[in-house]
C-alpha cells in the first residue's frame, strides 16, 4: 500500500464542511490553504469571480493510504456542498520530518 497526496479543491464557503467530512474519516493531518485560481474553466465561478477572472478556493491536502482515497473522495462528493469540488491525487515518493 502506497501513500498519496490527496488534495480537494472547494469553494471557500464549503471548506468547513469538506474539512469536517475528511476529519471524520482520516487521522491524517489536513493542510488547508486559501488559493486563487487563474484559468479558463469558470463553470462554477461566482459573478464576482467571473468579473475578476480568478476563482477564490480552498485547497485541503492530506497524505493518505492509496486505498483510502476512493472513500474520502466519495464522502466529499456526497456531502451537501454549495459548489462543485475538484480533487488531485499524487503519489508520495518519500516524506519525513527533521528536527
């Protein structure tokens, strides 16, 4: 079983719901960042975001076991969010902590 970095991208208004959903299913630390997304895929943009040409989103990342990702993503997708979510899964080749 390999570890992966699972990152969920959600609307800032949904970030507490998504974070609580993930915390209920994993003991892995969650890293939460407020981000700005520039691009051309604005299907889930608010009116102000369309005017600015940038999305304001939250990225919630955790290193989890590869075989746990489907359940985590499914739980977030099933949660009663106001906006769509996106996710990204990247293999973790190495990790550690230095004191």
